[in-house]
């Protein structure tokens, strides 16, 4: 029984189909067996050890999807170090945002060295100069060579293989410039998660599962969800670079069909992008009937997108049972719940008022509803045409995976019965060890073996339904962002009231994905010209600082945003008020209000009467 | 030539990014066209498809405006 990720690597490569297939933009594939990955990783490990890296040192990795990422990732592990996969720069511009984010992440994980792709390396200069990792930034070719790279030699030089309680990797739970959260995962946690996932795809009846993915390798669903189970099962993983998927989503579906992938995950955004950017002509000859598990997680699942995707791609053999909503978070290594494989997913319609006000899940239609019925995106089921006004459709994300437990709790931490909406806590074998360098954050999140997910939801028939988030977190296209980085972007704009902005995101009914909204209070001294320019200025500033486009923007009167008694802005309350159309400014200065204020003193009242008479108001 | 390229990029922006209205060389991709990272990727890919060129990371780091993109494509086609 393997105890560490290193164990998986050392025993992989025995089966002929065990390895990585990289698909490029011309749809040409390059095959690299797990045995070759191991050889390359051993060379990197020897180089790292030669350069002075050692046990527990953090090795930051900045690579596009390709074999070098794997050589570097597993090389760090074989050297006894801890790999920290980071985002490579995206295309066109955005360099400043990228540099500041990378600098923060390098500091947060206390990186000893940055290993980077040769093309990426020249963009890292500023971040590396600011974070100053001791061994600098190197390409794999820059590492010392000539050291014999035998696995026994490397293990001896690394001081023996890692123990299960040592760190296997660090992943960032939100790609933020403000407060990056470095999630530290032990080998034990990663192996536990890998075994659970591998158990979901055990080979049987002549079916050999294989996975295809375009997800980035610095993302938990891409790395832990796709790479490790393939390695553990000595199976095939077909990979497309994420930027290729965004440019031409059809290549994902074509790769699934061509290579007979049975498993392929994506966040809701990926399915939604296929609906809008895949042309029928690109699907000619594609057969998706091999696709057994189209896992949908990492961001809230939109029922309309599920339905529309199932309906649109049924023509190319997609089984409606393939769509599988799931739930997880990087703090739990990845997956916590799965809906039933090989069965259509389930959803229910719930009374919106009851969910929001009473915090009770009250069904407004009898029984579970098949989310794949013959309805279009956002359609209500037959006979329920009037429902959406007072009902909200929520998709089940399924039951806890083996070893996991769910607990829905009230704000005081008491467990709530099924059907009551509360804060979701989870326990299981793959929880993180800590947020690196953040003991307070860790203590808030991990308590007595339970993890506070910060998500809101309820249980029904043992299945989990998510209703929103209690924690302040923006989730867009499968990536987490801190609201603070969006709010700070508009802080110093002329006409904006400094420190009085709130960013929230949520999944509206019938929408294809989460929308991002920013609420900004205007300054009391704003000139009309500043106010006129403020909305555009806000959109620009947020894009420039974060790369995110605002879907909604509201400029509000000073004092409109809800605050705690200590004056702190309340994000979730802002969203609640906005959705209830109750986000209104404090009572403005009207004659009536003046009258009330004036009436507090007789003298003032007399003056007010006098003034009104003069203005001819009485 | 530069005008043809600009018109081509304008068509890409209309077709794939839903950009309505005129496109001029001085417009900035992020601030003026309001392109987030996914849309920047889309623009880069579709410009490559249309003009049959390959952009590289070095080219792209310097691209801030529509004019920069036009100039990069023009150099590649030359």
C-alpha cells in the first residue's frame, strides 16, 4: 500500500498505457510514459540536491502544461522538497498583476528556488527580485548535471523517502494579491484523496478508465484530481493546455472522443464555454459515448448549463448520466462529495423565501427532479412555469466520499437537522495540515478534526445542496479570488469613497455562471464630472488590477453599504440586501427628516417653520 | 496593410468578443476593450487563426493597445 506520492511514482510505468499524452494546438499528441517521467524527475531531483535544496525546502514551479512540469514537480518530491505549483503568466498584457501576485505567493510559501519554463523565466525577473528566493530562478537546464540519477542514490542523498506526515505539496486556495492562502497538504492527505478517487474508477468488465483534462496543473482539480489517480492506477492521462481549451473548447471534446476518455472534469465555466464557443462543424465525427464521468465542480453548478450541455451534446453520443456535479475545496485536498456516477443528476425546486429568511429547505415540487429533463437552459419543468418567482432550483452535489462526513451547523456551531440551511463543516482523511504561515487562519478553519468550508447548504436524503457562501470569496471560472483585491482596486479613484466598496459574486437563477458585482459608495465631495466618470473608472481599475470584468456595478450614496457595529463592511449582508432589492441609502435629508431633527429643539423647530414659510412651502 | 490588419482584428473582436462600435489603434485591450483574461486569450487565439501567425510570449508582453497588436501581426506577416 503506497504511503506517499513518491511511492506512486516509483512503482508506476509498468503498464503499457500508463503515461501522459500531451495534445497540442494542431491536435498532435506526444506520449510520455510514467517510466520516462520518473527518469526525468530523478535527473531534476539530483540537480536540486546538487544545487543545495534539501528536505522540506519549498520549490516553486512555473510551467505551462508539458512534460517539464512533471519532471520538476516529481523531481522536487524525490529530492525530499515540497513542490509549489504557481500560475504561469496569461497571454497578452496583465504582466503587472502577474508579477505582484507571484511575488506574494513566493513569499507566502517561503520558496527556496523557482523552477521555470525557459520562456516564462524572463517574465519572472521582477517577482524573483522582490521575493528573493535563496537559489534564485532556474530553468531545468540550469540545474547542475552530471550527478548519477539512480533512484537509490537520490533517495539516499535526500535522506530517505518522505514520511506520510511530511508535506507533499502546497497549493494556493485563492489567486489573490492581497492574502494568498497557502494550503499545506501532507503525503497522507494526498494519498488518501488519490485512493478515494481511484476507487471511483476501478477498472472492471474490460473497462479501463482514462482521463482527459484541460485544467491547469496548478489547480487542485487538475493536479490532484487528474494527475495522481492516473499515476496511482498506472493509467493514461490526456492533457491539453488550458489556454488551448479557452481558445478552442472543441479540442477538449474532440480529445475525449478520439482517445476514449471515460473521465473528464471541468468547472461549470468550461461546460458553459462549450455551449457558446463550440460550432457543430467542429464536432463532426466526434463520439462522446465513452465519457462516463463529466465531473462538474470547483464553482457553483448552474442547473441550466447542465441541462443545455446534456441536450446539445447528446447528438454526439453524450450520455445524460455522465454529468456529475461534485463538491470539494483545496483545503480538503479536493473532492468531498460526488453525485452518483452513471445516473442523471438530481435537482430540486426550493422556496426562495424559506431558504433566505427561515433558513429552511422547503421543496415546492414533489420529489426529486431530473435535471436533464427535456428542458432548455433555465427552463422550468412542465407545470412549474410559475415557480421561478418564488422557487429556486438547486442541484445536488451528491453524497460524501468514503471516509468523509458532513455537518451543517448554525452560527453557534450546533449541528442542524437535515433540511435546515447552515454552514457546512467536513471531516475526512485528506484535510490540509494548515494554512502555511497563518496560525490564526488555520485555527479558525480547522477545529477538532473538522474543516469549516465557509459554504452554506443543507442536507436532504443524505445529499448535499449548496445555497451560497458565508465566507467572503469570489469564485469565477473555477478560480477563487479575494474580494479585497477587487475592492482595493477602486479605493483611490476620484469620486469614490475610500474603503467603501464591496465585491461579491453569486450564481443567479438561470444564469450560466457566477456574476461579479461591485458596490461602491460615492464620496460626499464628488463632483458631477467625477461621478459621471466613476463607473467606467471602476471597471477599468478592477480589470487592470485583477483581470476580472465586472458584470454589475452600482454607485451608491454614502452610508448605503451595511456595516457591523464596529464599522466593518459586511459583504454577505450586502449581497442579501441587493438580492432583496433592499440596498437603499440611509434616509436622505428630506423636509420631513429635517422637520424631525428640528423638532428636537423648539428653537430649531421655529426656525424650520420660518424657513418653510419663506420658501412658500406651507 | 496596417488598415487591413486593423479591420481584421475588428472583425475578430465583433465575432468572438461581441465588441460593438469602432475599433481604433489607440484603444487599450484591457482598459478600453474591457477584456478579462479569458477574453484576452480568445483574442490572441482568434487573431492567430485569422492571420495564420503565431504570437510568442515576448511579443505579447509588449502588447498593450490594439495598435501594438496590429504592429505585431504586421511584423509577423512581413
